[in-house]
């Protein structure tokens, strides 16, 4: 039976740095990969991926919602992962200062220069998002990414331009 996995995650900027998590080697999904902060949607969050994103960021990193400015949905992803369809909601936001971060059993947090963002090993989907975003940092568009597992092909569709 085909399953779906719903996730919500945030990429948070502070100045010319972006907060990333280096996932622990013990993780079931994407061990050792670099990722945004996030996780699974709870059943009551199905209609509110932003609430799930904010909950995950606070649980994992200790960053409260009131600390995040300009949080916007920038990417919705759909990928065939073989035994499941993974649907992701990726938000981008800003922090005014570098907060003290919690220790996480998910992995280690690092503030990375935005210019070095694509230098780390990432899942196909996260690598596609970061490369796409680097060329569009200063616009207000949201995009849909569909990815084919068989050939790692990515197709982009612009969803909306915020006013």
C-alpha cells in the first residue's frame, strides 16, 4: 500500500548565515545529510503546515515563533520515494540575532554562510530547493517541485507571487 509522508521545515537566515542541521548518522531518514529544521506533521496539523513548522523549530532548536520574522512558504515538494510519496512544505524566515540553540538528538545545528550552502551533502529535494532559492532569494515567489525517484528529475512550477 502506498503511503504519504507530510513534513514541514524552515530555513532561517540571520544576516548572511543560514541555520542548517547536520543530521545524525543514527537517523532513519537522510542520515549524515544537511537539512532544514523540521519534521512530520501531526494529524491535527494537516491543514496548517506553518503551525507544524513553527512547532518543530521550537521543539528542535528552541526558536520561538515570535523570534522569526517574515516566515513564508517558499516551496512545496512532492517526491516518489518508492514506498511512499513525500510531500514537504518548506518555509524561509529571518532572525534578527543568533539565538542560543537547544541540543537536538536529531543532529547538530550550524550557522552556515549562505554562499557555502550547496557545498554540503543534502538529499536530492533539499539540494534542489537550496540551489533554486539561491537564485531567487530576493523575490516573493512560492514554487512547487515535483521529483521523480527513477531519474532524479526535477520539475518546477511557480505557485504564487506574494504582494
